[in-house]
C-alpha cells in the first residue's frame, strides 16, 4: 500500500496502484506532455473529492492525505543566444586596390607585373572592375640562341601595358574558417571583359577572361587572388597569330 492511504482492519481504500500503472512508461513531449499533466491534475482533484465523499458515506473508511502525487512541475530551460561578431563589407559600393604577380607573355616568357584596379559593386552578385597593369617582356628563345646581334624588339617596344573593363559575378559566396573562433567572408567569382593591350609597337583589342577568389579581412579591407587570360591578335613575330597571355596575381583593396 502506498503512502497516504492508511486503512484500518476491515476497511476499504482505493487501489492507487492502478493509477500509477496507467501512466507508467508514458514518455511524451511538448503539448502532448502538458495535456497529460493537466489530465493528471484533474484526476487528482476528482479522487480527492471521492475520498471526502466516502468518509462521509462510511465513517469506518478513512482516507488520509492526497491519493495522487503532487502536480508535475514543468521546467522550461533558459537558453541564452550566443552573440557573434561577423565581418561584413562596408555599405560603400566602391573599392580600389593594388595587385602584383606574374604575366606569361606569349613567346616572351614569364615576367613580373603589377597594376591598380577599381570596382563598383552594383549588387551582391554583380560588379564592374577596371584594371590597369604593366610588365616588361624578356627575350624570345630565338633571341637567346642568336646572341646579342639579333633583337626582334627595341627596349621600349618590350613594355607590355594593358587596361580593360570587366564584368564579374560572385558565383560561390561563402566563409573561410581559419580557427574555431575566426571566420572570414569570402567569394569565388568569374570575370570577363574587353580592353586594349600595347605591346611590340602595336595596340591590340583584347578579350580578357578569368576567375578570382576574395576574402574579406575587415569590413574595409579585402584580399584577392586572380587568374586572367588576355587574348589578342599579334603581328610582333611577323605573322598574325592569336596570343594567350596568362596572368596570376594577388592584391588588396579597400572600400570607400
């Protein structure tokens, strides 16, 4: 017999085991659990009234204390949201910067190059970019084998200069996790455009295709790495041919 029921010899008391068996093994959650708790409380009140009624009806039946456990108290956990600081771009849409890298000039080898650029971010996905870069071409393999007596270009004609206007699209925006507590916004993008290249005493209409990767280090500072292919028709070697001049560069830009 459970605590709370103390029948004397020959007395009757409600079988409380049936009440506990009816709820044993029940595991509910959410609104269903609250509904069960409410039903349990209502049954407790009803059984308490039943005990009072039986005591009045039959004096030799004594029901002491509650014949059902106290109402279940539902504890709501207090979860505090964690505050994080995420690096975002400034509200300004313009950025300017410097870059440097290597430029492979078709038939003239790879040379150091540098330049400046500026960009306008029209939307979160699209941007316009202006680039100006320069390098100095080395010697062709023919010139190296021929010695100092044969030069296909003068020193001034070896200056390689280009400018272009490109349209970019951020195809894979995302994040870079440096550590568990350090994260930077980033984006992988495609870019394409047209411009002009001055090389070998010629001005050549140039088509430029490329990709790039950007990491936002601060809300005003961004690091880039870019791959470009500058394509144009050239007659420098006394024959017209399509040249591919591949550029790999890296630089930083600031927003204003």
